[in-house]
C-alpha cells in the first residue's frame, strides 16, 4: 500500500515541452513512473520520446486515462494551469513550480477545495514518490527503496537526506509538501493518510520554522495517530525576522520558533531529533524496539 501514488498511477506533465518539464519527465520515466502524456497549449500533436503532447488536460485525460498531473509551468501561468487541471477533475495535481504569487496559490487552492475532486500537493515542492511504484515530481528515485516508513516534509533537500538516512529500511511514500505560506496538502493531511495506510508502520515528519503547521500536526497526532512518529524541525539557529529559504520560514516574535514546535511535538509523545541523522536514529530504534 501507499498513499495517493502507486504503480497504477498514470501521469501527465503540464509544461512537458519546456526545458524543466522535458528534463524531469525523462527522470520520472527512467525511475519507472508511467508518464502517459504532456500538456502544452498550442503544441498538441507533438511528441517527446514517444510521449504524446495534448493541448489541454481534459483531452489528455480522455486519451490516456491520466489521473495525476505534475505542473512545471512558469509562475505567471501556474494558476491557470492548476485551475485547468481542477476543471478536468484530475484526482492529484503536483505543483512543482517555485515563485507562484501567494494570492494565486490561495485562489487555485480554494478552487480545488470547492471542486472537491482534486488534491493539490505544493506548490514549490519536490513532489511525491512511492519507491518502486511511481514518482511524480523531482525527487531522485535511486536514494531508497520500498519499506514501512511514511515521510512528510516541508523541505525538498531534507526529504532526500531522510530518504538516504533510512534507505536500508525504505518507505511506503515520501511527500514533499513545500514551504510556501499556502500549500495544498499539509502535514495533517499526510499524517491522516499514513495512519490509514496498513503498510506504513512509522512516520517521519519534517517541519521548519514559521507558521503553526507543526503545532497543528501535534494536536492532530494527539487525537488521531496511533503509529509512532518522529520529527525534525529545521531552523533552530535562524535569526528572528529573517526569511530563511522558504517563503513561509520566517519567525516573528515568539511565534513559529523551532523550540516551540519541538516542545509541542514532544508534548504529544513525538520524539524530535536535533539533526536529521539523530531523527533517523530515533526512528530506527523505534522499529527495532
């Protein structure tokens, strides 16, 4: 079992004819993912490595049975691209694009919520991978294999590091949810899905400074999660008031600090590592214990 992405997933790539879209389409295909279509307005009828390109998402879905979209569309066109995917009622839309205006994200996320047909992951995220089954996004597929751990992370690079740290055990699904102030899928969404997934035995949750997502996750864990969870919060040394990497990673006063997030998680029984390597050791000990 996995969450949201498996061997049956059929992927279309919005923006496949662009340089990033082409490059990462080839990486997804090389990893074993089933990429069945590209979508670029005005370029229908073309092919890339034998993968057909269509003019719109609905046409691509009807022709190929695609049920996952990966968006590599430039920021100024991303809102329209996501809304097109939502109108086509594709079940999963993974938005890789960085630099989308927050207002645009707010609009297309609410659009998806109103439709009740499409889950958005991202934006500004590395995507989702179920090792050995499918890969939608830019996560390297050769870091780890399948196993019993579920991973949810705000940070792309920390996603990769945690996959490497625990590659001898493996993962059901790894989800990079992105670090923008507004994202489509949250820690809580992933925790709920991993809790329901019978193949996931333990969960790693990676957060970072800014906002209250980790505190919300802690409250959810207390009431709803029975599986062991270990955590890591990036940003213990970040200076107050300075944006660190992600648009949402900014501390204001006493709000959003790594220490506060660590305390909230530990208060509900989540073991929190001081480094990614220590977090991996904590998870390893739980599984061995």
